[in-house]
C-alpha cells in the first residue's frame, strides 16, 4: 500500500477498543516521529503520555489511555512545521493499523502541557490519542462527524488555481499533479474548514491560507496554519510518489490574492 492509499483510507478515530499498544509499537512510532523532518527545520520534542499517570482527559475520546504529543519553540513557521510533522506521524500510525485524531481544544490542556513540561517559550499545538479503532463508533463520535461534515470536501476548482486566483483548475486539467493535489483536498482540518488554497505557477506550487475568523490568537498564533502544514505534507507525499523532487521555500511570489487569503509557502518542482 502506498502513502496516497493510506491518506485515502485514514479517518479520525475517537472510539477505541481498549486494547493497549505494545511497548514495541510505541517505541517504533516515537522513533519515527523523532527521525522525520519538517520543511522548516524546526525541532520538535515528542512524548508518549499515559492518561492515568498524568491525569489526562478529553471528553471526546474513549477506550484508550495512550497519547502522543509534541512541543517546540514558538517561532515563525512553528504552526506549519508542526502540522507537516504531526501528519507524517498520523499517517505512519495509520499504516501500522493505529487510530489517531487531531485534538487542539477538546482536552484538559493544562494537564497535557504539564505532562510535556512545557517551557515559557514553547508551544504544544495538538495531541492525539493512540489505539486500535473500536468496531463501531460511539453515538457521540457519529454525531460529531455529521456535525462537521467530516466526510465531505470542497470541489477541486474551489481549492486549486492555475497562475492566478482568477483561473480555477479542474482535476482533469491538473495533469500529473492531479493526484498530489487530490491528496491536499482530502487533508483533515480544524472543523473541516479546508483553509488551503493552492496556485500552480510555472515550476512551483504556492500554498495560501484562506483565513477564517476566530482562529488567530491575540499573540498571533494561527491554528489554521497547522492545517496548511497538513496540506503541505499531503502534497509532498503525493508529489514524491509521482516522481517529483521538491524544494521548499517561502519567498512570496507576489500573486494578487483576496483580502482574506495570505501566502504561506511554496514547493519548487523538478
């Protein structure tokens, strides 16, 4: 199974079967997290946490006491870097049959931050439970998925553009980039907002954030940039599986864009 098939197969899991992961499985997952990069080169410290030991809780999770979390310096690019790196971990877990879900708010955040020994200049953007999916979702999980329309995505033409925002790109017109861009379209995001917008320009793919109100904190921390990092991760996986070499950069291409849409980063294709 290639990674694009993993992306297509994965869903968020909030109801687990109660079977604990083995020490070998946890060590393997943590080793993967520790040895994989993000395009910003920002170090991330990963930990496996036990809910009973650290008194951790989330009202939307049942059937597991095991969590993974990461912390990093709160510097420019941290949101995107974390989104990229954590999604790599999530997809690796999926490949191993381990269920996960991104959680940023529905948890006892002070308890998690204490368990991570968070420093004043550090941030713990998100966490995920780890475990084996239950055979049947709980009613609460089913209703949550229905409420955010978790299985729906915006049309291709609403997300991807050729040269400028005035020229929507069809999936049929995307050529060899159709599959990598479809991986972006399938990416998870907070409340399924799908804030990424992507422009193909000559030999590069440019990522933009269509910003929604309420996701940027007073300190400038932008939760939706984590979603952009996830989308970048999906694109990189798809493009590399299609044989492209990628170079990441953050030089704004100065393409005209809507007032609520902002440049984030680019991949040069070769």
